[in-house]
């Protein structure tokens, strides 16, 4: 019997947060759900963080993911925006960690590279490739939802590939250390 794994992917945001949940069984990947959490009408940052925690916790309770993948913040020039985004990411991670779910972070470039083969791909290219890979129509007005789905699929690709298990991007040295039986030094 093939082991089943559910992965929750999240694209953090303080106005719109995107998520996607996939179920993997062998070589079959099924989209369970994807969507957005709208936060832009909430009165302040604290209420947004509370809503993020509650809604991500609700997704965790409903879908019981085995693993979580979170898109790491993109470092921009606006320090205040980065602080708010970092807090949102922390609250997302806290919702998963409070349930004992292992969490991995992936840079936007890594996610795009994993899905499209090109780290500088546009959001539209990522969404199109997701439809092709998953053989499903992704209907959403918000690219944030497909970004969350892309994070989940990226995590699956990274964790199921021998190269993805190199030690969270620490390089060939870590891969060799973790896989002495696969590398011959003679």
C-alpha cells in the first residue's frame, strides 16, 4: 500500500494570503483545495495576525497536513512591509508547529524554479505550469492561491528528489555527509 502524504503550501501576505493543499499517493498528486484569505478589510495588523492564525489553524484541523511549505519573504526595500510579512509568516508557522507539523521554507525563486524550470518565471507562468503538471484547471482570481499551491508542490518535488534532500540547500558537502553509501571517495 502506497503511503499518502498531505502538504499545505502557504504564500504569506498581510492583505491576501494564498494557500494550496495537495495529497500525494505514489506518483499521483491531487489538489484538495486552494484559495485565499482576504485580510485587507481588517482594521489593523494585530487583527490580521489573529485572523491568519485562526484560519490557517482551521485549514490544519480540516485537512490534517503531514507537512507544510511556506514561501519565504522576498526582501524588498520597504522595511515596515518586510516586518509585517515576517510576522505573518511567523504566525503561519506557529499554527503548524502548534500541531507538530514539520515546516520548510522556500524562496520565491526556488519555488518558481521547481515548478517551471525558470527562477524568474511570472506568476502566470507558474499557474499555467501548475495546471499542466496537475492536469486540472486552477480557477481563482488571485495568483496568491496558485502561489500557495506552488509552494506545496515545490515541497513535494524537493522532498522526493535525492537532490532535494541535500540538507535544505547546504550543498554537495551536506549531501555527501548524509549519503555516504551513495558516494564513492575512491
